[in-house]
C-alpha cells in the first residue's frame, strides 16, 4: 500500500504573534451622569401662594384687633356676627350698601353719586349668594378683591423687581396704617386690583385686556381715568408695529362714560359725581401743594383729634412722595409717573377748611393705598433688615390703634 496517498493534509499553524493579545471581551458601557432637571417656574402659582399667605396672615391680625378692641368697653357682650357686621357698617360702607339695596336714590345734593357704581353692582350680584345679606356680600366682594390685588401686586413686582421685593411689597400694603380699609366694605381693594391688573397688562402688551380692565377701574373710582395717560405712555414707549391696537384705549374713558350715564338717569346731571363732592364734602380743585401746606399750617393744638388726623394725612402724602422718588430705572418710568399722578390727583381735590370739615387732606391716608408704586419701591428698600423692622413696627402698631377706633365708629379717613 502506498503510504503517500494515505497521509492527511497538513494544517498550517498561525503565525506567531507578539505583544498583548487583542481583547475579545465586550467593553463596559459608559454611563453619563444624569442631567439635572430644573423645576419649572410657575410665577402665577408662586404669586397665588404668597398672596394667600399674606391674606391669611392679615385675617389673623384683624381677628385679633376685632377681639381686643373692646378692652375697657362697658357695653354688653357682642356676638361674633355683630362684630363682623361692624366691618361693613362704618361711614362710607353704608353708602355702598344702600346703593346696592335701593339704587341711586334722589337727595337734595345727589350725594350717592359720589360713590361709583361698580362696587355696589358687585354687592348686589353677590347678595343672593350671601344669604340675602348685602352687608355680608359687601365684605365678601371687598376681601375677594383684596386677595386678587395681593396676587397681582406680587406678580407685577416680581416681574419688575424680583421675588424678594415682591413678597415685602405685598405685605407692606396690608400692613399700612390704613390697610384695614381693604378688608372693610370699601371699594379701595377692588380699585387697586383693577389698577394693578391694568398696569400688568400694559407691561405685557395685552392692550385690549388693559383697555377693558382700565374701564372697570374708571367705573370704580374717578382716579381710574389716569390710566389713559399710563396706556398712552407705555404704548408709545414700546414703539408698536400695529397702530390699530391704540383703539383699545377707548375702553378706559368708556368706564367713566358709564358712570356719567348712571348719573344722568338718576339725577339728570352727568357730572353729579363731581358736583356732589363739592356740595356735600367740600372738595374743590386746587394746586397740588395747597392742601399739604394747609394741613401743616392748620394742624391745630398738639395731640388733639384735629392734629392727629392732619399729621396722619400729611405724613402719608410725604412718605408716599418720597418713596416714588426712589425709582431710578428709565425702562420702569411708568411706575413713578403713574404714582405721582395718583398722588397729585388725590391732593388736588382737598376739602375746604370749614368748621365741620377741618381736614384739608381729607381721606388721604386711605386713598394713599392706591399709590401702589410706592409700596413696590418700599419692597426694594426693605431688603435692609433695619428698614423692614422699622416699617413693620410703625405700620402694624398704628394700624392696630386706628382699626380699633374704626370699629368703635370713630372717623379715621
């Protein structure tokens, strides 16, 4: 047998390798660190939380005042309902509730016309929801408007000056010496809410919403007409591309026109709201510096009721004016200008110095609450602890005294 044919074929060995043999294992997967997810900022949610917190804290403060205001009172015990009713039964509150219940009744000097119709209208609409009690509806509307004002004030100040200033400004408003009027049956809270909402819309370029809200403000208080100037100023500053949006401005004077229609129907005088201020309350047009000078000159003997009122009103005007001067940024010029306009409007219609109305700056300490840019500026200054503590000490102490006096039917502003 031929052995050559039976040999198996040779298998050639692989060539020798040098160095490190290749790694045949699967390389480990590299895990990248997780990307941090930043929380979504919800500014209106934040504003609502702060506004509700300030509102709740101020309710607690007013409840304490309502309890301890009767120390030394010799009268019989009062029910909780009666004390709550007192917040809706003082001074101008009676006018608003009477208008809500009976409309604009004829009087010799058309005195109800001094009180603009939007707040009484809302009271009337809310009365069926408040067990038919118009005084309760007046408090519900006023406090709901206050809550809205606090939320919008925080949001607007946060947008312009930051969250810390916004929180302080919101609390300073309710802590102001006459801040309790925002919780009583008065229209200040409603007007401030509409005023703030209008300015917020102007800053965000929501022109039609600003026109509508400004019209409602003008139907609440006569100073709402100043929003016409604010609208024009902000509109021109933004250099709009569509000039047709300026037509939204008409909403603001339409609010005042609605008031004039109501006056015409009730008293045959479209300007009855102005005429009755002169006849019933002695208000007249004057230079804006005249009333502060009169309040200083005619303050009366020290530590009397006349002197105390004039000091309170004059101090309000001077402090608010000083705060408005702290605004520096040109892009935010709307705020000091509107604040100065509101302040000038307030002092340009003083009461005549008569025997029964010896207060030239009549109600200035209450109406001064409407000068919201001053509270925004104070929110910035309050970043210094000593300023914040001094402001709160003076504000809250004074408010406690004035609110207790108010509950006892005393005249405050």
